C-alpha cells in the first residue's frame, strides 16, 4: 500500500463561517495503480490532493483525519520532513505548466536543481540525467531542449518538461492535477500515453485528477467521483462505467454528447449548478439537483459504505 | 434574387495578417498569416462548427466574421452585400444582426453594473425603445435564457459561470440578430452545466430562427450542435462537411487524428482504441512549412505534399477536403 487516506476533512475559516471543503474522504492506492478522481470545480478534488502533498499552508485551514504514505502518518508531519518526501518520493504535476516553471531559468537548469535538491550528485551528472529524462518524455531533441527557456516551448512541451521534473527522482506517488486540461486533444493523447508508459516503467502510483470522464475511462484502474467535498461513488473503471450507480455519476455520463451514432435532440442536462460549500443542503448535497430525491435524502447524508464498488446514495442502498 | 436565396454570410479567400516586431527587433518586421485563404459559406438556419487546435486561427476567423478585426485579404459578404471594408458607421446597422458570444462570460460583463443594465445596453444603443419597453424586453430576455426576473438587480459576481454565460447570450440575442458567432461558449463551464447551455442554444435557435457559427475545441460538443463542420489547421480549412458524416468518416489525415484523439467513455476491458497520435506540434504560423502545411506531422505524407499545397476541393456533394490523398469517402 502506497497511500492510505482515512476520513480526511479539510475546512477553511472564512469571514462567512467555516467552509468544509473536504468532508470525510477515504481511499487507498496500491503500487503502480492509477486512481482517477473526477468532479466539477469546487468538488474538492484538488484540495484533497493538496492536503496529501502537505501543500495547504493557509493558516485558516484545518486538516483532520489520517494520510498514511507507506505506513507513515503525514498529517502533522513537520515541514522539513515533508519537504524531504515532496519532489522526491511524492511528485505533483499541475494544470498550468507555465506557473510550475520559472521563466528566468532554462528547462535543463530547473530539472537539474530539483535532482540536486534531493540527491547528492554533481552538476554534470545531474545534467546528464536531465537529458535522459527529457528523452523519456519524448522530447525530439533533448540536448537542445535543455538550454531552452519555458516561453520557447509549446504548451505540450512545457507539460512534458514538468512531467520530466516530476519523474526526476523516481517518485513512488505521482499526483497529476488536470495535467491535460489546458492542452489540445491531440497533445493530450500523447500525454496520456506517456503517463501510461511511465506507470509501467517507473512503477509509480498515480492519482489523476480531471473533470473529463473520457480521460478517466482511458487511463484509470479505479475511479472516485466527488461532489461537494464528498466521494459519491467509487469503483473499478469497468464497474463505474458499465454500471454507474449514483444519480450524479449517471447524470454526468449522460450529459456528455456522443461522438458517434445518432445525435440526441436534447442533451440530458443536470438542472441547477453545484452548490456553494457555504450553503450546503442539510441532507445529500446532490439532493436538490437529483431526479430521484425522496424524503431520506433531505435530512440525512448517505454513507459510501465499504464495498469496492460503492455509491453514497439512499436509493442505491435501498435497491 | 431575394436575400433568402443568398448565403447569410460568405467569405471569399479571406485572410488576416498581423504585423509583429519592429524594424529594430532581432528578426525585423514579420507577418503572421493567422487566417489564410478561407472560403466559407454559411446558410440561413444552419450551425457551422469550427474546430481545430489552439492557434489554428479559429478565433481570429470568428472575429473577422463580425468585423471585430479588419480583414487583410479577400472578401466578406453579408447577404451578398460586400462588408469587407465598410466603415464603422456603415456597419452599425448590421451589427444588430450580427452578434457574438465570448468564451469568458465574466470578462465580457462589467462587474460594476447591474446585469439588467448590461442586457439593456444594446437595446439602448440600437433600439428606439422607451425605457418602459426596454425594461419589458429585458424581462422577456431573462425569461428566454432561463434567468429569474428578480435577477436584473444583481451584479455579475452574484452569478455562477453558467448563469453568466446565459447573460452573455441574452445580450447577444437582445436585438433579434440573424447570425450569432459563438466563440467557445461552453468551454469555461462545468460539465454538468455545459449540457444546459448547449440545450439553451438549440432552443433559442429554433425559437428565434438563428444561424450560428460555433467554435469549440470540445469535439463532441461541436458535433452535437453543428449541422456542418469545418476543420481548421494553421489558418486554413482542411476539411468541411456535414457534422455526423465528417465525424463518422473523416477524410483528411488531420481530421482523422483529431477525432481519434478524443477520449471517450468506453466500457470494454481494453481502454486503448485505434488512435492516431500526431508527433510534434503545430508549426508556427510565422514560418509555415512549404507545400501542405500538415505534411511534417502527417502519417501519409509523400514528396508531393512537401512542395505542392493542396486546395480545398469538393470530392463528394457537401464534402470538401484539402489533401492530395484523401481517404476515399
């Protein structure tokens, strides 16, 4: 077991009261497994992984629960200890590669810095490793790319450079937060291919955050669907896509226009919009938008349960 | 011939060049051909989808079509009337009939004004309505796009992304336009909200007899809303055809790669399908490759493609392809 998260809760103290961004999220991750985390903006997918990375530094944040990495508790770990893990054993890829790279240094310099921060090797050895890494992420001309500045690269190339940086220390856990959202589909296809390949060669476990159901279905072994800070459904890729149980998962899958076959005259849309975390309904957060809401949903919050394919829904529990 | 028989909008070899650099910069003055030789005909009542990767010139083309940019080459005709070089004052009566919806709804709404005012603005500029009639029309528009009447007094920040896009649409349709150019209208929205806006656009088109030009990078959304689709690459159209047909049997190698790259939800055990992965990036329009502009990334390119640029030709009724070796359709 690489990562084991139990009952994670993240809240923020704000002027308008306490906002519970994450409310009791639990999941496990095995070696070389890809976990897809899907949800809309504000569903808590990014915050939950930032908590895992120890990157929530807001003094008004309250983090509760347990995050165990290879058996070691990360919640409450001193910043120094965390820094040793981060970038080394746990790496992260962000949505916008331009903000993850500094514009004033070359790609080669930045990746070498990362290696030298964690390993005691010479500059020239680090540079040689950078060239290897850039070749691995399919840079056509890795040696030349090392001396390039971020602005001289295309979006796809920048994201590849960031991936090379994330891989530089052979991380056991790679967290990717919407790494392809800003990219074109043709470039995205290449990056997804790369992530698949790296999982095989580096044996890294990957948490892949996205809002795109198609991407998840191509890449993930297991999937977790989030809504308003809670996990509403979880299961293997096959279970979730061939037998979606939670009304939200079903609705989300239904609202994607098909790429083949006959076009529906109207798309089955979900009414309303995701709720504000400040004013969550008392019962099930999806209740007000749910087509099958009934009395229990108004007052109680449904639990996810323990089975591998589970949905947090009273209707599903009842059936 | 009446205006009904003419295409509502037509471009003839339209081009847009941007000058960059000065004589003092390292490379000197240069020109970018952002849109190059685009001939597109849009008929009343249809939805033409424009797809392509970022930087292919689809947004530039959209802005040329509503004359937000001046056109460098070629001609732009609105109902057969040449509007390529019309002055702003000559254009004003046309603007009413030719509207645009932008990608980022919050960037196009003034944060310090009430949304009722924002929607009323085009009515005040163009209409000859009394203030009571304007209030009435705003209420009507709010109802049409699915917003509540008491929303008029609110400010843009009080709305969600989907609602803001509804406001953007309300503004665009306020003057009963004939043609609306939609530049990535759903790209900034959550998946669950996207479908609502797509449906709203379809309803409005039916009710108000609108013609749409729809730009998006999400291919499944474009297929859903469009009757006809044009695929752009590096400033030019490489393929054009009826939406469903083009997606089912793409003929240009670029269209094939683009469509195959879309991740789809599959429930079969093996996730990977027959995918054409393109190598390299879109070349810079500053320095486009000679011959066919797609040849450096094309899996089937031969010598001829490196020297001779293919023209967009009709290969079958309604289907145009710019390729020396299109897949038979």
